[in-house]
C-alpha cells in the first residue's frame, strides 16, 4: 500500500509551508559529539505540531478532551546538516495530505535560512482506548478533502 509518507519528498521551498515555529537547541539535547542527538528531532516535530494545532484553533488539548489522540503511525527524518547547541531552529510545517483515516505532515527545518533537515509524520486519530476514528471534519476541510 502506497501512502504519502512512503514517497517522502517534502518540498525544499519555504513557500510550500504554511506554519513555522522557532526552537532553541538546549545543551541537554546534544550528544558527546556536540550535535543534537537524533531522538530530539522527534520532539521538535511534536512541539511544532502542537503549536500548529493551537494556531488554527484546534489545540491538542481539545482533541484529548473529546477523547481523541493523533497517534504517530510513521516518521521519517533525513538529516542534512547537524544541529548544535544554541542554534535557533525554525521548524516549517505543512499538512501534506489526508485520507478518511490518516493525515500526513511534512517538515523543513532551517537555521538562519539554511535547510538542515526534512521530515514527515503520518498520523491516525484514535480513541483513548486505541480504537481508530475518522479524521475530523475540520482537518479534512483543511487538507482539501471532500
């Protein structure tokens, strides 16, 4: 089955992204080589997703109160240039697609306008007991689905 994240071709043009969020790299996020440990990139993506949802009037807390979570099904990260302590990373986000059951987000991470990382996550809405739910109407409309 082919899905949007399997193709994994996030655009490199900033104009393709509809939201951005700045994150300053903390010392604790770096490894013995002085660069950001790969696991921390997932935190950067999550923080940006949460801020995106808040910015469009659908904070993650409202989904949780409605008994829904957006489970991560798949994540891909391509590291192009290492991030280092005290870098201010701008995480650019775009809703790349949605089906009735899943949605995909793509990310472009930059420092001072230079691309450092591209990433993508695929999600599905589930209830608090893990049962799948359709993508909410507001998200379907945002992604252009009927």
